[in-house]
């Protein structure tokens, strides 16, 4: 059995109880989505976790992962992996580079594509920026546009962070939240020109 949880201000105080209940009934995995207000979520933007609550969510996932049998998979929260390494005092560049091959962080600038039913191609389901349409263009052309878009996304304060290879920050939050501050790298704030 698998459970999806969308973490927002409306249910934040219930998430630990949901995880514990799932453990009692045999849940083997959880996707814990950090609510990103895009698409229809724009109408309920106030439900997005602020910086302090987001950090508390990372703490909760870290704690519960040690208590329950299931695996907790954070979604739209690539900062989690950097946060765990930092909390554990892991600063080895070699180990971080090795882990980066398995824990890639934000996939919006690493080769993931999201194709909507109408053929529109986005770099991420939480980042509503169309980079092409498979019904109107070749995938090769779209891939070139994606690579250009990825280069633009990659230009963040994350580049100076020691954990960039396992995280690289959530591009959707960086582009959509002018108050976003990384819980690991305080320098990685939203570029005010993007929000």
C-alpha cells in the first residue's frame, strides 16, 4: 500500500498522525508532496508552507523515516537530501558527488520532461513554463529548447552550495516565491527578477 500526502498549511499538523496511521496499516511508501502553488493551486497560494514550516516538514520527514518501516519520499522538496547530509555533518565532496548520481535533487534542469495531454512540454509539473509541444515540434527541437531553459534555471545561488549535486534547489519555488529561502544555504534566496 502507498500513500500520497500533500503538505500544506491546512494539514501540516496532521501529517505525523497520517504517517503513523499508515505505518499501523502496512503502508510501504509515502510520497510527501510539498504544496507548490501552480496551476489550479494559484487560487490557494496561502496554503503553501512558509520557510519555517518547510524546514519543519524536512525535520518531520527526517524523524519519521527513522521511526516507520516505510520509505518517505519527499516530492517538490529536493532540499531534503542536502538538509539530511548537513544535519548528519557530511561535508565530503567525494561522497556528495557520489550520492549525486543517485539523488539528483531537482530534476527540472537534469533531463526530466513533463508532457501534458495537449502535447505541451514542461521541465517540471510544478513549473508551468512551456518549452515546446510534441504535437507541433520534433522532440529534438524541444530538447534543444529544454537545454537552453535548463541553463537559465541552473544560474542560481545554489551553484556555490556544497550540496548542489544532491539538491540544486526547487526551481518552481525559486521562480514562483519571492520569499523562498533555502533551509540549507541561506544565500540561495529567490532571484527577485524571476518571481
